């Protein structure tokens, strides 16, 4: 179990960075948005006594115009919260969908600016 957990923790680290980068790229398409994201994933740990995984959470914070916003969900307006949520969702799609099979129709795509 420890070996599998270590492999998982090592494999997921680059995914969080790629997700953050892609989400911020989408957010930056909106002039004046000023939002950047921070992820902290300490890695899962296996509790041998309880026989379960612990420390499974991803800690997420928002930085607005260079200032970290604690409890951002209470401070930011609905438009910014929606923009963050949609950017994370679309970034997840963009980094996880494999390239189309040769000869198959292309996936739907956002038009380039």
C-alpha cells in the first residue's frame, strides 16, 4: 500500500501544476480579472491502524491582485467565483481529454482569439 500511495503522490503533483497553469491561462483571457490560484496537496497517507487513507484534501486558495484572499467564497462576487469554477472545469477537460483518433472528427474547441 505504501508503494502505491507513494506512486500516486508523485504522479498527481505535476497534474495540479498543469491544472493551475491552464486554469490561470483561461482566467487571464478576461481583462482585469486579477485572479490567480494556489494549490497545496500534501499527499495522501495510509493509516495502518485505521486501515484507511488520510490527508486526502487539496487545499485551494485564491489570490486577487497579488493578495491572498482567505475564505474567498465569502469575499468574491458570484461572477468571479463562477469564472474560477468554470476555468477549473474547462482546464480539467483540456488537460485530460486525449487527442482525437486519426480520421475521427475533432473535439469541440474554443475559438482562438
